């Protein structure tokens, strides 16, 4: 699942503005910051994510990943934006879902790491924890986490933090 074009426009506008303090409307963090010695590491094979920071490892936490027809991209990326209680806009219909928080299709946190071809990819929560608990491949390329876990991850990373996604 991806936040829609409205969220993407806000994030991109904020990145261009490089606001001091990293704040933007909708609680989206968009300014560049010194990420420090942290790295997000996602293992697609194990379907788990962790953070290495200052010689310590946080996690791993279970995740659900992209379905075979819409896989999670592999490679090295960086956190582009962080949003608390993001709004979800369907990439296929353009409908904005008004639910926010735990009931939202994006859960309580969004950590965007790639915007490509009109699609945004990120790490986010979910109202369907069973998919994460089973470590399913069900999303449109995003990485789904339990809401409590994505909150912990969110607090450990900054805009600019490297995101390593590997097999």
C-alpha cells in the first residue's frame, strides 16, 4: 500500500523547502537530518526488519512484504519521509480513506523510502496483524509491520537513515 499523490506532493514539497526542525503539515518529517550511525536492514527471505544503531541491534521484528506480482524493491535506499497517522490514497482508484491510526490501511506510522513512477514505497503499520504474524507476501511492494513495532522503528530512524533491503 502506498500513500497517495497528495502525501507524496506534501513530502516532496517539504524536501524542497528543507524546513528547519524537520516538521511539516500532517506530522510528516521531511527535512534532511544527520542520520547518524543507524541503518534499517530488511531481510526479505526471513521477512524481518531490524535497526543497527551505535553498535546495537534493535529488533528483529516480523514483516509482511510485497506480493510476487508487486514485490518489495531490493537495494539501498534512505528514509525520505516519516508520518504519524498517515492518510491512505488508493493508487488504483484515487480514493482517500479517511480512517487514521490503527484502523487505517497504513496503520499508525509511515516511513517512506522510495518514490518511483507514481508509486510510493514505505514501511508502515496495518489494521490486519495476521498478515504480519504469518509473514505473508501480500502488499503492493510496501513493508507492513505490527503497529507497536513500527512505532518503535519510527522512533529509531531519521530522514536520511539508510534502508538496506536484501534477499
